């Protein structure tokens, strides 16, 4: 009987092995099929690492909304605006030379990686496009808001007050065909021909006066750390100035690094701390920076500038 039963036992073992292998193959195939039927979350809901450069927030605030799409914050504190192309987008100005002291117009387009002109932008901080212009010595700061024609050409009146090399930054959130939103800051050089005499940066200070207002801040920026800076604006007699919302907040702060003009764009806490406006700033590296605070009182926007040294 044992001789007759041996082959039967072998066949049964072989059959069991075949069933196990077949089951594993079927499980893999079913898993692949379910994966095709249930794809990963739509990439339109996430942005790129460029967002962390463009928008600094308090630790733990997480993602925020950009025109209906969630853009995830990263931890990269590198300065932005150092390239004319980034994240698949290119800044294409129609002209880069302006007569110093004469009113002109800056016209430009944003092109995608297929060289198509971008015409869809999310409204962020009340505007679809923020343009910052400054001379290489960090003087002549301007914060402008161009308008876009149907063909995707942006235009804005621009006067470069003095001769020299200037830098323009386009700060925007592009919307791709699939709805994906990407926040980008691109930079391009502008020129105002003539004798250029760069001015040295003013000495570091935590207080300055602008058109009758005293603007001061408390806090010490640090390399690679998100640090709160609390700004206060006072009028005559030291009373707190009646700040009005500007670009969806009670202040707008831009910091530029001396040397390469690396750009750090920061925004305040949504709620004021008494009469103070708090910004969270992460310095990408040591050196001297020039901070520009835009604030609005009685419908007029003014800019206070500060030099700060980060050790």
C-alpha cells in the first residue's frame, strides 16, 4: 500500500504548492487592478517646495489655502528669486532697459515648461501677481501689482529713479491645466543706463520713521529657525497707528539679502497681538538683509525699511 500511496502524496503536495503560488499571483494582480481603480491623491492638491521659500509661517501652522487648492509647506528656507526659471516656469520680460528717472512700462509673460504663455493664476493675498523692484544696492524699493491682458501679457507702469542695475521679482501662483497650483518667485535683471554710484546699506536699527510714523520691531532673526518679529507702528504722541488691512493682512514684509538679492517673502499672523503685527521669518543664511514693511493708514500705503544682520 505504501508503494501505491507514495505518488499520490507527491501529487497532492504538488497541487497544494501550485494553489499557493496561484493564489499569490492572483493577489498581486488584484492589488494592481485595485490600485489602478483607486489612484493616489490628485497632485492638484499639493504644491512644490518653492512655496516654503515664498511664504514663511509660524511653526505648526501647516498648509494654507491658495485659491481653493491646498499648497503644502516645506522646510526649505533657501532664498528665492535668484533664477529667471524655476519649477517649470520662466519669466519673459519684453524689455529690460529703462531710461533713468523717466516713466516707462514693464511688460512680461510667464511661460510654462512647454513654452506656452500662462494665463491662469490664483489670487493670493488679494492679487494674482506681486512684482517687487529694487536696485542692486537695495534702494528704490517698489511693490507693484501688474494687470494681465487676455493673451497673458502683464504690464505695469515703472520708473527706475536712478541709473544702475535693478532686480525685478515676479511672485505668483500659477494654475496648470489639471488645476495644480504652484507658487513661484522668479527674478530678472533690469538696467537703467548711466553713472552708477551704489549707496552703502544703512546701519542696522530696529526703529525708523516714515512720513510722521515711527515703526519699530522686536525679535532677532536666526539662520534656519523660524523667529517671530513683532512690528509696531505709532503716530504722533506715541499712540498706536490705526492700521488698515493691506493685501489681506495688516502688513506685508519682504526681506532681501545683500550680495545676491535672495528674496524671502513673509506674512503676518492673521490676528494682531494687541497693537503689534507679528511676522515669522526664517533667514536662509548669515549676512545682512534689508527688510521692507508695507503698511496702510488712511488709505495710503507706506514702506518702512530696516537693515538687519543675521549671525
